[in-house]
């Protein structure tokens, strides 16, 4: 294997690893949001100033990104 192809492979693996880390962090954040939503759907002490509209928005975000990353909750 010559130097150029080795370099390209290193770059690709680097990008892939970053994406995996991003995906894992995002997964954790979505899980936290989901827990906050499901614990109390009527009253949400975690989000003191959040109304039902914003909670609905969080649910939409959760559904959207779980489809993109094929995450099961």
C-alpha cells in the first residue's frame, strides 16, 4: 500500500470514528429527552418553563432523529 492510499484510509476512518462518537452522544441526549418526556407528560419539573407545545416539539425531534440514525428506544 502506498503512502497516499494509507493517508486516505486514515482520513476515512477518522471521519467514521467522529461520526460514531457524534451518534453515541446524540443517542444519549435523545434518551435523556425521552426520559424527561415520558416521566411526566402533564407536569414537567425538568423543564420548568416548558409548555406542552415545546414538549411536542421535543417528541417530533426525537422521532425524526431516531429514524435518521435507526435508533430504537
